C-alpha cells in the first residue's frame, strides 16, 4: 500500500492505494486512519489500546504487528509521519 499526498500539509489529505499486503491488520489500520483523523491522532498517542478499542472495527494485532506499530508510533512526530512509516512497512520495507 502506498500513501499518496493529495494536498501537502494536511494529515487527512492522504489516500492509500490498496495492493497486496502480507500485513493485513496493519493495512486495516491504515484504512481506518485515513478515514478518521481523530482515530489516527489517538493511535499515535496510544497505539495498542486505540487499535483494539475501535468502536466499530477493532483490529486484532499479532505480536509482530504490535511491535511494529509500537516502533512506528515511537519514531513518528505526527500523523503524516506515522502514515508514511506505516505505508512503508505495509509495502514490505522494514520499520
């Protein structure tokens, strides 16, 4: 999955391009983040709690996905960075 900026500078203006992924839970998170900016901001602050506590679409992460998400969130300064880093992992690049 690749994140394509639609307009520069706004965290909601990123749109994922679906493709094959070996990390479906992280792909699911990416789609939820692009659909809901509030969810994305909460995920940056509290990744594991937020991912599993989504009111309509909880995401079940395995140990590898939990570790990857923690690493991405701890290295990201904002939602834009988190989206980019998450897209890299989904595309098969290391975190």
